[in-house]
C-alpha cells in the first residue's frame, strides 16, 4: 500500500458508514494556468491541452483539461474527512465529458464499500462523481482508501 | 470519452499489436520539487508528502510521492507512440510500493487488449508496470486508450 | 476589507471563544523548492534566498526562507476552522528567527480578541506563533479576521 | 531578526531620509496565473480565490487575489534601493480593497521612521500604499527594515 | 560542450542529411501562464512582460512573451528526433516579431550543416524558423548540436 | 525587434560606454528546483536533466542544468542598468562547461559594441561570461540590445 493523504479530518474507520455522501459544490475553477502547470509537472504537452489551434481542429473545438489532473484535484477536495488515510488504488476511472478552461467542478462522493483490512486500517471505497457548472458528469472514480482504525496498534 | 494526448508518434490503431511491449528505462527521477509542485497543482498537502517530521512517524519513515503524481508522470512517458489518442479511463490502478524522493522510475507497458470501438477510433488497453531503481514495482495501471484509425473519417 | 479565505470548517463567529487555542504540529517542511517557487511568484530573488555562496557570507551562513512565505504558509495551516472568513489585516508580524531549508514548522494559534463588527461578520484576532522542530519561535503575527455570523443577513 | 532581501541598490542606512518617497507606477498586473500559483505555494485554496462560481455568490462577484500575495509582490517592487537590508517585521497591514484578476498595481513607499538599531544596521520603517489602475488604495503596510550602515563592522 | 537533450528519437549522426526539414505545426499556444511562470524561473519581471498597463504605452500595445522563452519552447519542440544529442551553442538568434498572449507557434527546422566533430559525436546545425498563426516569422536561430554517432565508442 | 526588458536602471544609450564592465558575483545558486521548473516551462524533459540514473551513465556523471536556462537566468541578472531596452537577439552562445545542481553562478558583462540604430534606440552588444564557484567559465553570449536614447521621440 502507499500514498498517504493525512487530512485534518476527525473520522476513523469505525465512523465511516456505507452509503454516506458528501458534496463540495463549486469547489474549484479549472483554469488555463492549471492546465499549463500540470503539463509542466506531468510532462504531458499533448496538443489538445497546450495548442489552441490544434484543439480547434478536434471534435472539442478548444483545449481541454487533462483527465488525470481533474481526477487529482477532485480527489483532494473529497478526502478531507479522515484522521489518517492511505490511497490504496483506483478502479473504474472514466473521463466521461471534457473539462474546458473556466469550468468549475463540483465533487460528490459516496461510500460504496466498507471492509476490514488489518488491525491498523479498514478498507473504504469512495465513489467520486465530478460534475461541471452545467450539471454534466465529467469524471467518475472508485477510490480505494485504507482508513485508520480508532484503536490502531493497541 | 475525453482526455486527448496527441503525441509525435507515428502509429495508428491498425499498427497496434496485442502483446507488444515497451520499456523506457530510468525515465525520470522523482524529486522533492516534483512533490512540492504537485501539491501546489492538486492542492494535496497531505503531511506524508510535505512534512518530513510527520512522515518520520509513519511506517515509511520519510516523505513519499503522491501515487497520482507517479501515475501521471508514468503515463506521459509511456504514451509517445500514437499519432493521436484519447484517454478513455483507467482500471486497476494500485500503488504497490512507496516512491521516495530521489527514486528513479522505469516505465514498462504491454498492450493487453485491442478492440474495435467506432469508425474513427479503436480501443487499446495498455498495462503499465512502473518500477524503481531497486527493481521494485511501485505502480500498476490499465490505461484504456482510444487510438485513431489510419483511415478515420473516410 | 478584502481577502476571503473560506474553508471547510464548521465554526461561525458565535462559536469562537476568547482564549481558544489550536496547534498543528509538524505541519510542513520548508523546502528549497518552496523558496525557489516563492521567489518566482513574489519576484523576490534576494540573494540570501537564492544564492548559497552569498548566504554563506552572512551571519546566517546559509540560505533562509523569506519571512513573508513562512507567514503565508502558516496562515493557511491555522485557518481551516471557519465556515467563512475574510482577512482584514495583520498587526505585529515579527520574523523572530530564520527558517532554514529543511526546517519543519508547527503552527500554534490563540484567539486574543473577539469583537462585534457588523450584522454579517464579527472581528476575531488570531495570534500566530510559529515554531521550528527545535522549538524555537520563528514568527509571530496577529491576524485580524472577519468571521461570518451564524445568522448573517437574516 | 531574519528575512534578508539584498538588492542591487546602492543606498546605506545613512543615505535614507525621513519622508523620502518612491513610486513604481503600473508595476505589475495581477493575473489568474499569479493567484493559482500562489495557492500552490501557500496552500491557500480558499474558494474566493480559486472558484469563480463560489466567488460570484459573494459581495465581490468574482475571484479576488489573496491579500498576502499582493503584499508580497508589492514589497518586492518597493525594496530595490538598499545595498543590504533585512525584513524585521510588519505593522498595520490592511487589505483595504479587493484586487481582481487583471488589475495592475502601483506601489508607493514613504519612509516614516529612521532610527538607530545597532552598530551594523539602522531601523527604517517604509510605509507602503498600493493602488490599482482606478486609483483605489488596495493595501497599506508599514514594513520595518534593518538597513546596513555604510561602515558596518568597522 | 554541455547541455544534453536526449530524446526518444531513433536517429544517429549518420542518419542526418544536409537540407532535411521538419515542421511541427500549431505546436503550442503561448499563454499568460507561460509568461508569468517564465518570469518566475528566469527572474525576468520586465514590465513589458508582466504589466499590462505599462505595455499599453509601448509600441506593442500589450504584453509580449520573452524572446528567450519562445526560443526555449521552440527548441524543445524541434529536437525530438535524435537518439542522443548535446546542445553546443546557438548563433544568430533574432527576435523578429513579438509573440503575444494567445499566439500559437509553428516550428520549422532545416539542417544547414553536417560536419565531423570527434569519434563519438558529429556536429549538426539545425536552423529554426518559428512562425505564428498569422504566418509571421517571430524567431530564427541556428542551433548547434552534437549528435551521437551510431558506433560511438567502438 | 522584440523582447522588452525594462528595468529599474537609470542609464540611457548615451550613457553606455564601449568597454564598460559589470560583475554580479555569486548571483544565484542553480538548484534542482530550477531544473525541474524549467523542464515544466520549456517542455524539455531530456533525461540528462531529469533522470539521475540516466545521467550517471553519461560523461557528466550527474544531472546538468539546461544551457538555455542558465542563459536566461544570467541575462536577467546582467541587464538591470537600462531605463528601457529591448532584446534584439543573440550571437555566439556557447555552453562551455556543465552547470551542476548546487553550483552558484557569477555573471560578468562587458560592452563590446555601441552603435547607432534609429532615432529612438541605440544598439549595444553586451558580452556575457558566466562562471561558477570554481571559477570555470560555463557560458558565453553576445546579447544584442536596443537601448533607449535619452531624447527618444523628441
């Protein structure tokens, strides 16, 4: 297991309930800057992201945000409730609709699985549905988290 | 479908063969800078990534790279062969082992599915295995791509 | 008044008590990357920040972090409790000791004033004391916030 | 004392006169990029800064720049006259009016105090008044500097 | 000699022919973000780049991109064909026309010299002509490269 | 002509003398962060810059800074004397020795040509010699500038 994303939240594995939902509305506007900066970090200078002229000739008609970037931003927004959690992996990430420059995303999460893992952590699957300001779904994801147990290590 | 990652490659869907493999060895060193910059782009300031003191108290003993960042960098390295391709989604991303500051990653890909999609694109699943300089697997991923057909739109 | 820093907290002005304290221990390691990136954003390429050779000849003996940067990072860490708050200003910011590359900061806040402001907001002064991993105070600040009232606008 | 901001200026403490003023007109346009980059460095992703939709619902009607960022940029612009100076602290920072994306700031400084400090440095208070292209004051600040004496250390 | 720019290309010195040409059309849109980020990396906050108000009063009437930035971006785009190459230097860089925010550049290269250098490398001069979407030449450059020989070191 | 680099200097074309020299000693340490950030801005992820493992196998034995980056940083450091100047071009840039992570550069300039250009500007060639902390020359450049005349436009 690996990516740790400790947050200032106050919930332990025992507090997580199957079916619980959260929504962070209008959480972040995806800007041209985000796209250019993400290209710089990831190395992905695909022309649909960084060339307006090339993008005009695609079906999108304009530059679009990298799916992985929208995914990363959304995950951060939706994960601030746990005392301590590690990212175990992802299933079923789908880039359902393009995110254009200036779109603002809303992040909705639902707990779709709660399972034992080991003495220290429990396994939680948090399903993400990311929408834009036109209420279109742009991304779905099943994020598998290992969430700290309240009495871990005792 | 959505994320477009056009590359300077020369291969169309018809050129892709089931089972073909690629390796880009020692492709990129994951630096403290990458981690700090990625926090800035994603907004993920989880303390396992940005606090050395907090990280010392975890099982890792030091800061680790965000899994999504390693994933994004690896995908960029492994995708430079197509004339035009869109990222349809991902299955089965697993963060198998931590990536520490200073680790250098090698990216191995294998085509594990080649299927018709529509008149313009074919569907390809490219399986990623990312290893570090100690030959440990750090990440796996099944990247679903829509790859342009040679005679698309004719 | 101006800078808005809405956070995912759940506290209104009425919930704030004089004397309440918070500590976020080992919140963030100040890296060389932070210093270089902050130079790029602020334009401050003072050589005590960006030249190791020049810094060696000062009393510090090495590069130090810009005080304003430490201040900005600490403020962000200490402010995540309000439903909605605006930054009204700062008094008495003092850069008490240098922050070196690799130092990890702990952020302590104490509410030192709670006053009426208008129908929508109350005025709160949050005193910051930032320490390093050697328990030295590096920065103090009195941050004046306008915090949303529970029944604002009714 | 701590933050050092050596500049290519040629003035020592003895050259500084009470009441001297400087203006750098139209010094820098505050862009969406600055705001996004500053969020990344400070960690402040308050939605008034990074969500256009959320910002529309505030009294500002649009995203605004973080006050600390405007402060940091203005300080850099106004400090290029000293041979060597350290930032001792700030008093009375007030965010008087919002700075919107695309606003261009003018930086005016006036020396409001000149006092002995020790054998090496003198104490100077430089009062900042930052205005936008509509001649509105957006920020004030009293920056306390320790400025090198001409014969320091002799 | 010094800057190494190894690329995923497959061409050795022996494969390079005098007069060969390449064009990468609509390769990248130069954004406000690129200009602000480049200022941060280079330290060049010249007001023609970062102040819209100051730029209005020049003959250009608006902010322009730093010539060195356009040069750096163009070089990267035009160099992806070699197995291994080092940058030896540049002659005759000329900033022929301004690049404005939102312009998209096309990169054309022509090999104008092919010469022996030593046992490991050959010397190639690659002439760059960078144009914008209005077919105006914005930059020319003669890039001197040392390109790996096929049997280097044997 | 194109790149404008207005600076806070006070010198006009008439003030520039053939043979005048300037040195900014220990001006900036080239960090891993600079290299990673420059890769992000330029798009140049050549493995000699971003892969420690690949770099070990070259003659350099470690990662080196991109020559164009060192050039851009040095130019900014050496140009702060003019009231207003435009970058016309460069001749004879040579990357004489590698710059490694942690090296600190000194920038020396000498005016090697002063010529009339038109009624508004004069033409100045400023020869750069960049050295490291071991007194090795790492870069030379002849920077052609158009420098504002004192009575331009009268």
